[in-house]
C-alpha cells in the first residue's frame, strides 16, 4: 500500500522551480516521485512568470500558511536568506514535519539548534542540496563513509569563484574583467561578496566538517580569504610553476586526539583560501562552475565527488533525493517513529578549531624587492632562522623598477611563518609582501 505525501514548497525560484518540474514529470524517475503531491507553494510575487505551470490556488505569499497546512507533510525550504527561513524551518519542526533545505547559510549558523529541535520532535532535516549542488556528498558523509576515520575534507565548493579562476588562468585575464563577464552570464550575483570573499565556501566547509568529524563547527571561527584581491600575475606565476590556483576549503584533524575515544574535543584546522594546487592533483582538473570534494579517510584512502555545484536541475536533483529519503521511511509498514540514526546524523563528539597560528600548510609568497644582489640569500636566511624550509625560490620580472621573488615553502606552522615574514619585511631591500596564498 502506498501513501501519498504532501509537499509544501517555500520558494519557487531557481531551485524551487527545478523541484516543481521534477515533481510534475515523474515518468522514468523512481516510482516514489509519483507519490509526492505539491500541495502549497510560497512566493513573494504572485504575478511573476514561473518556469512551471501550477494551479493558482496552490500559490501563496504567506509562507507560514504553507508550513501550517495540514495537507503538507514535508516542508521544502528553498527561499534562501537567514530570516524568515530559519524561523519557518523551526516552525515546521515544531509542527512535527520533516524539512528539506538547500540553505547553507542557515545550516552553517543555526544547524545545531535546528538538529536538536528535529531530534526532539522526531523529524528529519535533510540538507543534501546545501553543499555541492547536485553532487551527492552529504549522504555519503553521513552513511556510505560512516565506517571511516576521516582525516581531511577539502574541495572546490563555490562554482562562481572557480569559474572566475579558470578564466583568469586560461586567458591571463584580470579578476575585475572576468567578474564583470561572469555577472553578465549569470554565473555571479550582482552583489558577489558572499562568493568572492569566500563566505559561501566557509558556510559549506563548516557543514561538511561537522558531518565528517561528528561535531558542530563554530562558523565564525573559520579563517576565510577570498579571491577579490588575487592578482592575475599570481595565477600566471603559478601556471609557470606547474600549479593551478583554486579557492580551496579545507577541514583536517590536527593530530590523533579523539581517536582513543577520550573526552577531549577533536582539534581541527578549517580554512578557506586561494591555494596553489599541483597540476597533477585531482582538484586541479576541476574547471568552470563545477565543484569537487575530496574526502580522505582510513581505511578508504581518497575518494572524490565531482559535478555541477549549482543550477536549477542539479540542485533540484539533490532536494528531491532528500524528499525521497523521507518519503521512503514514511512508506515503511513498520515505521515506529524512531529516527534512522544515519539519516538523522546527530553529532557524536565535540570539535574545536585550533588557533590559526597552529595551522600547518605549504605557502606561496610573492615579495617585491629591490633588484639588488643578495636579496634572495637574505630572504632564505630569514626563513631558515625561523624554521621555515623552502621548496623553491624563483625571481621573476627583474627590471629597474625592482624584482619579484616567489617562494614556495614546505609545510610550516602559520606562527613560524609570520615570524619569518616579519624578519623579511624588516630588510631594507624588501619592499613588501605582494601575495600570500596557500599551497597543496
Ligand atoms: N541557485 C542555485 O544554484 C543553488 C544551489 C545550491 C543551493 N541554493 C540555495 O537554495 C536556496 C534558494 O536559491 P535560489 O537560487 O532558488 O533563490 P531564488 O531564485 O532567489 O528563489 C527564491 C524564491 O523564494 C521566494 N521567496 C523569497 N523570500 C520569500 C518570502 N519571504 N516569502 C515567500 N517567498 C519568498 C522567491 O519568491 P519570488 O520568486 O516571488 O521572488 C523565490 O521564488 C538558497 O538558500 C540558495 O543558497 C541555490
């Protein structure tokens, strides 16, 4: 026996339109899709043309009416923004309704509160579309990779910045020009700050790290650098040195703490920054608006998830997968009201972010200096005195106007690096640090 399931949609924009289209065309999809009824849809503007045709009686400008409608069993929040989205999600949970959301901003900031409320109410809040658009990464972290001890999650999780960086590398173009074209093509928002300043990627890595390592991550503590001050010449130098520049989000455990089940919080290094990726690394081949997430764990080794990180169809694919997971459980004859612990994915330990000075990584640095003999030696000496080992040091663009010296370090703590940089910039021949990026 099948039970029809009433879906209430909060938002009928890019993602909501894609969801409605899947629900209206069940042919050839999983049979459960045909059991989903789109019963109410909230929008802001009733007169706006929509990509799908709906009975006008289904549409409302009152999102609370959608949540409260007794015919709605699953609430799908695809309106975006922090409020009223957060309050509507909490209202649905309080009414005993499971929620599917694509809203990374809400989940990264209020995920703990929402998860606690959902657990208490015995409902699910599923978020597959919140990270990586159409790429299945949330459910694999919660379920398929559950037997692993995760060591690191890293990835390209913002398509807008990856598009801009790919074009800068291919065409030697400047950031501002590529951003303008990306806006014209609809790949970048009119206000691109959340993407280009790394904030969207920080929301997403907070969510991924929370699932991978089992505890909530304080979103506001994530060191975040975007690409808005990246210069074309660093992309060019990186290419000459056989690297690709990517906006990488990384979350990794810092040592073995927590492995023995001790009560100490697991120390994690989480960051977002433009990073040089060796051309033979799997993430270097991810171009344009695509996303990719590399998960490293024991015993699986490395596994990479790759695909379209945004867009109506891909994101709706992830939203509908979540709806189907909930629908599948509701269809079980023996459903007893207990939550499936893998699907519900409650946190199971504490994590804490290490101070940024303790984060260890390789670095790319570009110094502007006088074109004088001995400068490279001085820089090398300062690094050596502070325990920073250099992988390569190259002089570019020597002219009357000065020289550019590019250094790639071996792995070093940020604290040691900062001391070395203070000593280097105190040298008379060193004019300044023109760029500082991460390096894999
Ligand atoms: N776009 C993507 O590729 C993508 C990918 C992954 C995740 N997401 C996430 O998915 C969510 C939705 O994104 P989107 O691109 O689909 O946004 P969008 O195109 O701007 O659509 C938002 C929809 O929500 C409606 N809405 C907004 N505020 C409302 C309110 N207060 N009351 C009633 N309706 C309201 C809008 O109504 P009107 O149409 O009448 O204005 C619109 O239909 C966001 O959280 C976003 O971060 C998007």
